[in-house]
C-alpha cells in the first residue's frame, strides 16, 4: 500500500523567503508523486508531478520538487514566497503499476502555508 | 471544456435526512472519483468508476452511502440517514484511464453540514 507523510501541518514564511514543504512517501513499487494546492473554498489544483522521468520536477507558479529515492522524499520548494502562495498544499502518491486501483491517489494530511509581508 | 463541476456547492441538512450530490466530469474523461475531505485532513478516497462500472469502494463508504454513474457520464453520491459525522467536503475528480501520468482533475467540491 502507498502512503505519504507531510511533515509540519503549518509552515509560516516571510514574503521573499524560501518555501520548503516536506513530503515522504511509502510505496512498495516505484511511485508517481504529485503536489496539489488548495485555496480556500476551492478544489485541488495540480502544481507538479513526478512520473519517473527527471527527478527534479518544475511546476506552476515557480514551484519545483525533487524526487529522492534514497530518502523516499518529494519535498516542494519555491525560492521566493509570494503572498498569493498562501494556501494548503497536499502531497499525493499513486502506484504506477497496473490493476484496477492504480489510478487512485492517496493524499497526505496537508500543510497550510502562511506568507507574512 | 469547463472542468469538473459539482452541485450543490453547499448543503445544510438535518440529521437523518438524505442528501444527493452530483458531479459532471470533464467530458472526455472516463474515470470518475469521489473523495471526502474533513477539516485539517487530506482528501480520503471513497470510490471510483471507469465508465459506468464502479471498480473500487473504500471501507469508509458505509451502507448509507451509494454512488452511481449510470451512463458513464455524470455521477451521483447519495448519503442516506445523514449523521453529524458525515459533515465534510465531498470532492469529485476525473481522469483518463489511458493517461499514464495519473493526474486527477478536481471539482470545487460540495460542502455538507449536518445539524
């Protein structure tokens, strides 16, 4: 079974500072990994995804994440935070093997990012 | 293509009443998923369909919950005899089964409050 753990339910940064949101995964097979963002009262929007190509993945809004198999991690970073980045961020894992449930995503508990002026 | 749409966006009901949510996926997508999200938690998988077939159901989906996708297009999620613990955001998502990257496209959710 796949699972993800997001370290830190709340992260607070100053505008212009580095954003680092942590995600560790557990999977018995090589996974596909995703980061989604959720703004208040909205659905989830895909930021980026890792699908076994390049280990450094670039996404929208200046975010990127690096897949590190040895550390079973997929941390999300952004060099300079903007006020508009304030939202809740979810890491998710999906099996990349076949079978009837391989399309299902399993989500972490989320990290709320606060950006201070 | 207007994305995944869900209706209603908000529903307030009294305990014991039945409620039904509707989801219209992106038209080309043949997979449809239902998730539940409670405050402070990530979305939890409930069930999914490929076309009209319901391929997997979570143990979270008690006998009071039923989901259908009769023609392989829109889907409904019905909760019978609602309980206060059913209060949550119900999210619908869709995708291509042949899309190897597995990205799910989410609707804005239907928020249920059970009084």
